[in-house]
């Protein structure tokens, strides 16, 4: 790999997100479920606060990325992240933990949006966009391997507070790495004189008006809706269904991360037809089935194998979704379109939280998680007709799937 800037960005994502995953899965979830004995409703409120704050941060950060570039936004957001994560040493109850988690969501959103916006400006003659996304998503997914595992070790050997110090140090390392990155200039100059809210409306209008963007973003939303209940119920699955300790959450998510890394690596080796809207529909359906493999039993070895399998599928889905969106994102709108995608993702995680506690009380934690996976699998397959139409549209940037259409396939209008 000769693209040193890509390697720096990938390393920054790996290091920073490793700290973030340790802080989230073992720190926040562990503190809430085990230290504060939170109920499903309390965890749902906590995760809802994170999602709402993340949506607000995502909407704003998309405009900032298009104005100032992904590198600057990532560095500044990571700098703000450091004192906030250190503040998690002090909460003494769920109310304080929830407020701090909201701040973490708000300042974490620009990090995610900026990371999702690098790829089009890191490509070169030897590194196509699929490869860039595979490296960045693979590095990000690798954080699931080491992050929760480090969190489990830290909480077992030192205590919960060590996790927050580790998270702060990883954010600092990311700033140092990204400092040296040079991005390709956008082909069309950004207009820094227009009003930020006008730029925001322009980005959302473009996203929703173009079928080739609307389809992957909405299917991505359905994917997160399908298992959004995991945000509120997964720690309780370990506590109340499997009857394991907090460290198990870290170890199982490490296995999940191994699967995600494998999936990101596997994506570039799959047949080129997978890089299509139809491929996305089948992969998202498989995501729902992967959730069943993960939570379908009460046997920890089966849960571990399911975590790896589910991770592989999600690793493929993440790279594919990002690639399809970026393939039709103009340079001057990359940040705002990435922001719209992240906003939909957060909304998909948020909405199930309103009903997850009540459903868990009525049917049980495990049944609700299984039901979300089944619904997603069916919904994804029902979109195949729209996927075929999207695959006949021209793309702004080539992907490996270009040229797969037969001579009898006529392009359809890109208008809604």
C-alpha cells in the first residue's frame, strides 16, 4: 500500500474507535447495567439521548465537512472528545451518566461523519474507492476486536475509570495521525459564503431527490431499525438471559469485531455484482438472519459463533453501503450526504427505543431481538424491485459493478 495518507486515516480510525468501543460496550453499558442496575427503560432513555444528540451533531457536521474538509473536522471533534470522556470518571447515577453520554454522542457524530467523508479524496490511480473504503472500514471494524477486549481487561484488572483514560489517549493519538494527512482538492470549489442552514437544506434536498442515493440510505435506515432494540436490550441479554458478567460483553464484542474485519476484507474479494443495489438488498437481508444466529439461543458458545458470523455480514454491509453512497456523491456535497446517511442511521437506532422496553416486558428480551432480525430480513427482500431500477442508473464514480447491465437494460430517469 503506497497511499500513506490512507494508512494514516485508517490508523487514526482504528486507534480512536478502539477507545470508543471500550468506553461504550464495557464503560457505558457496563456502568449502566451492572454498577447502576439500570432497567430496560433507563437504558432506552440513555441510548435515546445518545441518538438524539448524535443526530444533531451529524446534521451540523455534514456542513462543516463540506466547508472545511474531513481532516479538520475530525481533528477538532477528537480534541473536544478528550475532556468529555474523562468526565465519565465522576457520575454517581443514571441521570449524570445519561447527560454525559449525550455529550459524547454530540461530539462523536462529527468524528463519524468526517470518517465517512474521507474516501473520495484519498483515491488515486492505484487505489479505487472500494479499496479506500475497505481499508477505512476494516480499520474501524478492527477496533471491535481490540477495543471491547481492552475494556474487559481494564475493568477486570484496574477498574472502570481506566477505560475513560484509555479512550482519551486514543483520541489524542488520532489527532496526531490525521494532522499529517493531505486530501485531494474537491473538483468543484465549495461556496463558503452561503448560509450554513442553506447548505444543509441543499445537501438534504440533493440526497432525497436522487434515487441512487435515496435507496441505499433508506435501506440502511431499515437495517438499523431492524435491530435498533439491541441498543437498549443487548446488555440485558447478557445480564438477564445469559447470566454472565460485564466482561463477557467485551469479549463477545471482540469476537464480533473479528467478524467485521473479516467482512471488510472479504468485500473486495466478492464477485463484482455484489457492488450493486441488488447486492445491498441481499446483504441487508442476511444482516437480519445474522442477528438470529447471535441471540437465538442461550448457549454462550453458540452466541460466540453467532457474533463472528453476524460481524462478517455487517462488515460487508458497511463497506458496500458506504461505497454505493459515495459513488453518487458530488465532491462539494460529500460531507452533507454522509451526514444525511449518519442521521438516518442514528434515527434508525432511536425509534425502536420508544417501544423496546414495553416489548421486552411483554415478550422477553430475547424474543424482541429475534423479532427485529426477522422483520429486517423480510423488508430488505421486498425492496429488490426498486434495487433493480437503481442498478440501471448511471453513477458519478465507477465501482466494480459498472458494466454489469445487459445490452437490453435501458437506463431509467434519475429523477424521483
